[in-house]
C-alpha cells in the first residue's frame, strides 16, 4: 500500500531533525518542503550520503536510485529542497 | 553479567614496532610495560592480513571470519562500471555480505559492545548490546550509535567530545594541505585525545554494562605510523639527531605510553577471569618509492586521461586523482591508490565502452605481461606479485574485486596521478602496510610466553566466538588457534563448529552516489593516511 505524501514528509522531517540535533543549526521555521539541505541545514556532501543511508534504512528500500535525484545533466546538484526529496521517495516506494 | 572476552584492536600494529617498545632500552626504557607483561604471559602470533592488507577488507574479514571474496568489501571506495561512466561511492556496513561476529553473538543472546570498528554504520538491527561506529564524521554518530539512546548516555561521560572521538575530515584536510614539520607534529598530537575518548567509552561500558563480548579498536597506531613512520620504526628511528626529529620521537613514544596505559586499565576493568585478545588488521613497513601505475597504463595504451577545461573544479578533480579518465577510451586502469588493483572495463551491451567479454582473458594476460615489464633503471621489476582475482578473491563477491591485485616491491600503495616520471624515489621514506599484523592472547586458559605459527586474520572472529563460549559457524573460514590455549582449557572447553551464519542483505547499487566535493574529501583523507603520494 502506498504511503501518503504527508507521511513521507513527516518521516523525512523526523529523520532530518534527529540528524541535525547536535549540529547547532538554527532554523527560522520547522523543516518543510522549502527547506534546503545545504543552504538551510548546512549539509556537506558526506551528510547527504548519510541521509541517503538513513532514508533507505527507514523506508526499507535499499536501492532507491538517488543518483536520479542528485544528478542533473551529468553533474551533481548544488542543493536540494526537502520537498523534492519527499517527492522522490514517494515515486520510488509507491505501490 | 560479566565480561567474558575483551578484544582490543590496534589498527596497523606490528611486532617490529611493539617488540621495540616493549624492550628495555637505554634512554626510553620500556615504553609499553603492560604490553610487555601481556606478551610474556600470553601467546602471540603474526597475523596474516587480507591479500590487499588494507583497513576495509581486513577489519571486515576479522569481524566476519570470511575472506573478501565472500564479504565483498575490497576498498574504502566502491565503484560500479555503468556503461560509459564509472560511479564511485563509499562502502558502508550494508555492503558487507556476510554476518559479523557482533550479530552472531547477539543472536545467541550474548550482550556485545563494538567500538570504533569500520563498516559498522549503520549498525545491525539485530544487535544485542552497544555499537559506536568508527570512520564516520561526528555529525553522524548519534544516528549510527546503537541503541540510539546510548548516545545520550555517552554525553554523560566526563569530557566526552564527539568531535575528538570521530574522524574530522576538515581537520585532516588542514593537516594534509601543508605537511610541514609543524603540521606533522599537530597530527600526532591530534590523536592523543581521540584514543582517550574511545578508552573512556570502553571503560564506561565495561563498568556499567559488562558486555560478555567487549571490543574496542584504537586506530591511532595506523595513523601515526603513516605520517610519522621514520620516528617510530626501530631502524629508522635509530638515526634521529635533529631537535625536531627527537621531539617527534618523544611525541610518538608518548602516544604509545598512553595507549599502553589504556590497555592496562581496560584489562584490569574487565577482571582477572577474562580472556583478552589483541589484533591488528595489518602490519607496517617502509615505502621508499612512488609507482604511478595509471601513468604506466597510459603509456601502454590501456587508458586515456580525461580532457579537462581548466576550471577550478577540473583542477581540483585532477589534483584529487580519483581515477579521472576518459572512460570511453579506457580499457584497464587503477581506481584508487588503496586498491592496488587493476580493473578491466568489459562491455556488457552493444555500444558500451570496454572490451568484448571474449577478449577478457587475452587482454588480462597481455596486461600481466606488460606489468611485469614495469622495471627500474637497473632492469629490476617494480611489481613483485600480480594476482588474478579468482586466485586471491574467490567467492560470491569476486565480481566486485579488481581483476588484478598488485604487490609492489616495497609494499607501497600505487599512485594514480597523471604525472611523470612513472617511478620515483620518495623524498622521505614513509610508512606503508605490511601483510603481517599482530595477534596476542592473554588470560586464563591461554598458554604463557609462546609464539605460534602465523595465523590468518579470519581466525580472529572464530577465536572471539570460541572464547565467549559460542560455536564457530560452519561457514567461517577461520580456525580457532588451539595452540594458543592450554590443553586443560581445550579439554574443558572444546571447539565446537555450529550452524552456518545467517544470510544478510546484499550490496546496494551505485545509486547513492557521492558528489565531487565528497570525493575530494575522501581522497584527502586517504592521502592523509598515506594511500596517495
């Protein structure tokens, strides 16, 4: 059964909140679709690797194909909005 | 509950150094008096590492009792050939294809603790006990600590500092950018508090939780030896005269003294009834030359360098030398310095770059012949051993191994830089991995003062399970070194071979690829460890 987008969004926010708990990142507003990983949450590239691990682990889907999300026209994206990650997860685990 | 077995890993520890530091010598005296006692009252053996004596495959073999062809971890970096491109990412615990001793012991109801072992993140879901992984940045310790609430308990340990405990990429990068004498000195100093952090967690767990199988790994030994080998190696250190050299020697000796103190305190905390084992993933020796293997393969026509446009990103990418090649015109290359391997690009679909599968054997034979011709100005071969992967990496994971594994005459790691000359003397000798690490047993039931024949790193997992009172899984490749134990002990506690390990999840694919910045960081880290020139 497909998971609702709102549930994915909440799960991802939980993962991110847990991840950044000790980082000292100050957020103006709660993590949402428009939050950016690099700009707002101060992610480095290794943090993205760990986020991928955490997402695949949480949704029990080890082969999500994150390069589809992380690469555009053969180059790695510079930043990523949480909403795009939510949509990506939804597209991979639907059905 | 009480600790039954204590395992202390020391990354890169080698008897050539430890024998020196446990001897009573003029000036320094006995640097490691506790280890001296352990070696005199325990049993020891050289421990043969994995075919490529490298941290990732070796520690995973130690933890799984299986060789790399079965457990599937061959390097820090995992690469996948995808048609006209190659994708790189990092290995992690999910890539380990065979069950670890932590999971085997947990399934048997044993409480375990494993601290600072590589490729234990993310931790196994079936863990009965505690795990704080090694080789990951501090920002990800919380999520990868098991159980999760244990991280908050760690914060109650006096002076606990995750930034001191974990790998700090930026700090290591800073150190590698300018390896001045001062930086090198700072590098040694940097590891003193790290080991204390791991010691404190281990000490805390022993006193608060007393896990039946307690294990901690100290990785500063390896790091110091890479960067400060000439101040540590007995032969090289005998010739130190300059004030800086003597200061560095003193700093390194101080590190080993402190380490000896941690070992003594942990063994004392575990109690007199505990069997204690010490092991390293590989030993150490001296490398004196740089072998630019991809430059050689380029000269022989196997690979083509990638054309770059000279942007900052290109320059950075080239400098990192993360196998930055024109993939469509490359048929054989070395991926990473730490792999010491050659990969052959095979086309699996019409139109893909690489050789046709039918050409594989002929190409590999030609490649071997060419590599044998890599000689110095005196006509001496630079590569002393060339192994086909089916010989050194047999198993279900063999297809992920390099097609050829090289052993250089000084046992160094190759360079993959686009730079001439292809063979060059190092300005200063450095530390590199030797296949013989250490294995020491100590405590009740262990023979006193004996040295047995060389063991294999896969024996350690079997030994730890035996020591803690469990059967050795039938699919473990390692054997319990019975000659290290007293006959009476063996009679009372015979070695039992039990059920095979459980299957674990397979490898990920290349989808969670890493960005350019991260590749650079990884390479900086590897450079820091001496895997790059």
